[in-house]
C-alpha cells in the first residue's frame, strides 16, 4: 500500500511539467475597451476545435489607437446590412474575431469563444477560434511584441480547449485560393514550422526562442509602427 502510494507520488512528480498549464496572458477585457456587442443567436454556438490565425489586412499607421480600431470594427460589422453591397451585407452582431493583438503586443478580447466567428471567405466557421493581429503583413512586418503575444495566446488557448497543434492554422490554409491572410511575413512562420515550434516551447513552459529572422527577399522590410 505504502509502496503504491510512493509510486503514484513519483509518477505524478515526473508527469507534472507536462500537466502544468501555460500562463494565461494578460488580456484587455471587453468591458475595458468598451464593447457594445449585440446578441448572437444560439444557432451560432460552437465548441472550439481549431485556432485560426489572421492579420487585419489593413496597414497599421503610427499613432492609431488599437481600442478605437476594435470599436470601429465592431460598429462596422453591425452596420454591414446598411453599408455593404451583397454578399458582404451580412449582419455581424459582434467582432468577427475572438482575440485581437495590437502592434504593442496587447491582447484584446473580442467575440466570446462560445460563438463561431464571421468571415468574408467560405470555410466551415463552426469550431474556430479566430486570432487576429493588427496590420498588413504583406506590407509591414509584425513586431516582436506581437509575435510574443500570438505565441503565448495560442499556447494558452490550445491548452485551455484541448486543441492539438495540428489544429492550429493560418486563415489561408482554412480557405485556400480565397485569401493570403495572414500575409507573407507572418505565413513564413507557418511555412518553415517556426510558429508551431515557438508554441510548443510555450506549452512546455519554456521561454519561446522567437527570432523573426531577416526580411524575406520578396517580403516587406518595414516594421509595424
Ligand atoms: Zn484572415
């Protein structure tokens, strides 16, 4: 009996590094940035099984306020039936993404993960957590702070929802031929495996060795301001 107890304790001690959760990154809550979400119908409820990474696809300029950017995006979604021609005139009661990452690395909470996201591309939306980075990574490079935040957020979400790294993907891999999101200077880290390696390190509670590398030969050189 005593031996069995000791053996169990030893097993638990050996297993404990893999069991400890990656730390939850600091997140600016919906209340803090002033969300005015409208109700999302129950028909849109989901259980997350994918983490899908995006960029805004809109170049970021110096002096922009991320909270203001998000509030405008939310209002835009609610106004689409009045301002967009078909097929983009669908009503978005809340932000299309679940988390949004500013150039300074701050993570903002978007649509609750219990509801599927929105998209202008066609792929099965149910089951996706959408993580968006502000900026256009065909025209500018993500900041180191943004890379650190997208890695720690992805690791935390993957652990929290029991999502394996094989279900972490770029938007363009979810909707091939329809989009090049999240832009070539972020997609490069999917193409060479670096992004998932950094997430793997964060999942193991190690400091991810994030190295953005030099600009791509045909890619943007300007860092996001
Ligand atoms: Zn996207």
